[in-house]
């Protein structure tokens, strides 16, 4: 991404960090947009804008970044109720449903999202789509045992399926030791139905459809910031 393209998710992420208050337990997302939020949160702690923050990271990579920046950390076991999580997304539809998982942390990201009183998504405007599935593949995390059977199952659901590889050309492994299949659909007209079908399949650990979880989506683009809230999407505003 160019410097200009990176500036939009940075702007959205730094706006989201303004929602963090002293004493909060904050979920720390994974990926480039979320990393901007982690860095801004660390700046606010260092300068005293907020105090007594505890972070719960969604991945080993985010944990390493937060430790480097001296953010106090805990775990979901120790902090099962999270005040606010800030994370990115690969695609956002008009109902604030999401596709996530490009960073490979979809299982832990969804666990934190479900444990959060407020789940705030930060994106650039290019991630806003009329319907999920048309532009971005849906990540599906599967156990390595019998993974080809899962691939055939996903293909029967109408997806073009690709096993995600790492930089060495080997199967990418999540922090949980699992594989990810990136599944391309022409579109996903019935999100709840596909979610249910995936959850019923033994060997599929989790998928990247986040339905009804985002409370806020803060997006940034050439025309400024927009903050959409699930409680009343019609009040989304541009600043």
C-alpha cells in the first residue's frame, strides 16, 4: 500500500482509540489497521491521556507488538469481560456484518468480539461493500487432519477454495495450529445459513463471517471519517 492508502486506516484507527477510557480492558485486534490502534493506544498511555489500561491480544503478533510498546497485557481467561475491542475487517456490508481473517486470527478475534461490550471496526472506505463475498474471499479455519475432505465440502457449497500458504510455500498455520482455506463465492446472499452450515461441519473450527457482532464501524477515505453504529445506522456521520 502507498503512504496515502495507509493513511486512511490509520486515521480510522486513531479515531477509534478516542473511545478508550482509563481503567478499561481493551481487546487488541490483528492486522495492519488494528496495529495502528495498538500504537496509538501505547502513545496515549505513555503521555497519560489514559491510565490503567489492560490489553487482551488476538494473536501472537499483536501480543509481541503490544509488549514492545509496553502495553500491560492479560488473557481472555483472566479477563473474560472486555470493555472495548478495536479490530480491522476485510469487508463490511451495509448492516455492519463483516468478513475477517486475512491476518489469520479469525478464531481468537471472534472470541474477543463475543466477549466485548463494544466491538469497534476500523477500515478504509475500500472495505465497504454492498454484499459480502463479492470482493473478498471468506477465510475458513480447519484442523489439518482430513483437510481435503473439508475442501471438497466447501466446494460443494459453491466456493472456489484455496489453501493459504506461508512465505515458504508451506500451509499457513494459525496460532492454534490449524489451516485456513480462502473461499471465494460470487456472493453470499444468506449469511446466517452459510454460517450455520459451516458451524455444523466437524473439522471446521471457525469461519470469517462476523454477523451482528460489530457495534461500530469507523471508516476513513478521501472524503473524511464516517462513524456508523449498529444501534442506529441512520445516524452514521461524516466528520
